[in-house]
């Protein structure tokens, strides 16, 4: 058994590296032959487009915004490298060693790169779909881990629910654009669900289970959607009811604890800084320079990749509580 596990550890990182390199080679081959580059409706070669950068004639319609996604692939590969070098030693932390959950996280971090690259590189509708799918595949993981622990889910149940949500959202978005059939942006909503579930994980109590949903409104305010706006248009903001999903599932206190400093706070700071820079990466921003090497949206990608690494390190701090 140990020999099989050791062989598995030896081959996972090379396999992840081969898949990543294979994607880039395939993209280059299809790009050089003119198979995949296109133009979004309204875009004009030589003009600044949605994320400020000037649209190129090359196989990467937005070269900087596309290639900056290599940051996600590099960070995800680094995760696989670290995990493959771990010694499990019956450690209950699922982010030590090559476990189903740790590999899912690292794999999703890698796919953030190709997903976003396909959007910025090809300017196709299916590229936009791949980009959104990659974001959903990543953001679901941390909050499902949290509610799964507090709901006492098995790993199999966690993976089943995860795959079910990803497949359903992918199918709905393929046929209904960015509406998911219900005007639901699962990626954006999941940012709130992660924050809510993380607070529950840290401060669980029977009372807090039912009040934790209000944290979602604070998260919305951070991103510019204020409670008054939500209240005035509940028809469009119906999804705020999902803020109580973590509390409904979290029937038990977590059996583990985590260290929030420095990695969780570093991840949050990196992501919020990335978001503030993302806001400037549009053509009508006074900070937009379509010919600049350091594009705001490209910096958003690199800082977001840094955030995924910080959260990876944060989840590796988890350890079993002495008493529950």
C-alpha cells in the first residue's frame, strides 16, 4: 500500500505539469492555425476593449490579460508540488498530502488560468463560458468544505454535491449565458457564502447559525451593493436568501480550528487589492492605458493567484480541537 501511495505521489505533479504544458501547446497550435481566435461582438482590432487592453491581431486577442493567467497555473502547480512532498502520518488535515480535497483545490487553482485565458485570448462565447466555469469551480470549494464539516458530510458527499453544482451551473450557463436560468451569479454569491461559512466555522453557536446570513449583506456592501439597494429591488436580489444556506447546513460545531494570521488575512488583502485594481481596468477609467505592459486586469489575475496560494496555506493550518 505504501509503495502504491509513493508511486502516486511521484506521478501527480508531473501529470499536472504535463496537462498544463499540453494545454499551452494545444492553444498555440490552434492559435497559429487561426482556429480559435475570434472577436466579441462590438470589438475592433486595434481598439481598447472591455478590460482596457488594445485588441491584438495575434492569437491572444488581449496578450497581457491572457498570459497573466499563467500565474494561476504556476501557483496551482506549486500546490501540487508541496502536497506531493507531504507526509500524511495520519494527519486529519485534508490539505496535507494528496487527498481528494487538496487535489481538487490545486486542480481548480490551475484551471483558473486556462479558463480565463480562453476568454481573453479567443474572444469567443465559449471562452467566456470556460472562464466563468473556472471561477465557479474554485470558489465553491472553500465554502463547501466549511459547511461540509459542520454538516458532517463525508468526502464522497462533498465531492458529489460539488460536481452536481458545477455541472448544473455549467449546463445552465451554456444555454442561458450569464443568467444561470435564474439571474444567479454563482461566483459572486459564493464569495458571500464563503465569508458567512468562515465566520460560522470560527464562531459557531446555535444562535449564530440563524443570524450568520446577515454577514452576506456586509460582504455585498464591500463590493458596492448596499442593503438599501437590495431592499428596494428584492426581485433582482432574491438570491440574498441563499445567505442562510450555511446556517441551515451547519448543524454541528466544527471539530477543527484554523490560524487566521497571517495567511487568511493576507489572502483577503490580496483579493481586495486585486478587486480595487480590477475596477480601474476598463476603457472609460482615467487610469486606462491600452498599450501599457502592466494592465490593471493582468495585475488582478496575478494578485488573485497570490490569494489562492494564501488561502491554500491558511487551510493547511487546520488542526483538530482538543475538545468539541
